[in-house]
């Protein structure tokens, strides 16, 4: 197959994947406006796929089955359980990659136009992520949207919580193992490091999410008061938002007035549309703290396990090997979800951990030799 048709074939597969992903997100999304936007994006990807399909047919190339990739299926599965916001940053990254890919295919007449469309898709997705907030009071909500303790941050928190626990306790355990030869000392140090680190992570996460939740609740309360005290102004804000979504002035005003008849409905709509917040996803400090504690503890347990049964160099090597395997698996998953090379992501994670653990082990050996 000629290089040109190879390129078209990859473009076709990518566009089909994009269409399947957006259609899946539309089926999961509970907000009608966002679901409609996802379906429009899916239709755009299908148009792109059809262009590459026709070009390949004209060349007589064999066409692959129209089947979503495993990565798309995983993203839809995650969105179904955690909400579309949980995977939106990864989808945004996809659109950036697609725009750059088509920009590099400047020799193809269709590619330049598609690069512009992919950038447009990314702008739409970015608007979803930010909730198109109005005014300075929502700036914090925009900055923190992907990092607060709600469902949107669950994947990130789980991955990095385990990674932190594993790397920090591996470094601690190997440092002590390099300095002393008593396996009980290594075990006590390892479990102390596990409890101290997990507790610190839990306290930090609880404080962070609780503070953020208090701020978000305060914003919701302010919005509720404004609806009660100045309904005309809130109706005008809603009408402006609906006009930006494509409604005529008359339709926007009528829709806003209808929504304001029900204060609870009006509050929910304004919080979502004006502040960019999901009232049902403000985050639970307790849940965030428990999740951080457990994920850190799981990661920190791995390098300690060999010292329950072994000691000396054998335990050190086994602890390092187990940690390396788990880090490689986590790194591969991160790369897979991010659409980058799983091998490169795994190698980076293992390499950085090896440097950290190697330094502490070396320092421990030197300290042990000097004391001994």
C-alpha cells in the first residue's frame, strides 16, 4: 500500500474513533445541551471519515471494519461511571493532536480544512469544560474544575495517589535497607512511612476539597440570593447565555422567563451555565480523603511486602522488581488513556522512580558503612 493511502487509512480510523467516542459521550451525558453538542461533534467526525473513506475507495484500498478502538471503549466506560467531565481533558488532548496531525499533512487539500475544524472542536470542548462562566467571580471555579475532589478528578487522584505511595515508600524502604541489615527495622520503617504518608495525603486532600466545596457552596448561595432579590437581572443573564447558544433574542428571553418561574430550576440552570458548576458534583471531602488514603496505602504496601518473608539483597531486588512492574503498568495505562505511547509513559515512570530509589539506597549504603 502506498504511503499516501496508509496516511488516509490512519485518518479514517482516527475519525471513526472520534465519531464513536462523541456518540458514546452523548449517550452518557445527562445535560441535553451538552449531549446535543457531543452529537454535533460526532457528526463532524463522521463527515471527515466519509471523506477519507471515499478517497480510499477511489484508490481501491481495503477498508477496515468500522469498529471503535479499545481506547474509545475504555473512555466511554469511564464516562459512564464517572461522568463525561472525567474524560473531557483526554478528549481535548485528542483534538489538539488531530489538529496538529492535519496541519502537518498540509499537502492534502482536505487536511488543512480539517485542521481548522478540529481546532473548532477543541474550542467547543473547552467551552464545555469551563461551563462558559460569566464574570470574575467564577474564575476560581474555572481554574479548579479539573482538580477538585469530585468525579472529574477521580482518575487523576487514583493514579497519582498510588504512584506517590509506591515511589515514596520504595525510596524510604530501600534507603533504610541500604543502611541496616535488620529486616524488622525495615518493616517498621516501611509501615510507619505508609501510615504517615497516607494520613498526610488524606488530611491534605480533605482540607483542599472541603475548602473548595465551601467556596463553591458560597457561590451557589450568592446565586440563590440574587435570584430572590433581582430576578430581572438574572433573567437577563440567562437570556444572554441562551443567545450565545444560538437562540434568537425573543426565544432567549422567553426561555429565560419560563425558567425563572421555578426558582429551583432557575438556580440549577444558572449555577451550571453562569458559574460552570455541577451542583451534584461539588466533591465529598470524606470520600476524597478516604480515596487518597487507600490509594497511597496500596502503592506504599508493594515495596514492603518482600521484607515480610525475605531480607537483604534478595528482598531489595524483589521490592524493586515488584515496584517496577506496578509502575510500568500504571504508566502504560496513563499513556493509553492520554493517547500517547504506553511504552514511553511506562518507561518514564519507571525511570524516574529508579532514580529516586537509587539515590536513597546509595545514601543509605554510605551512611550504614560510615556508622558501621
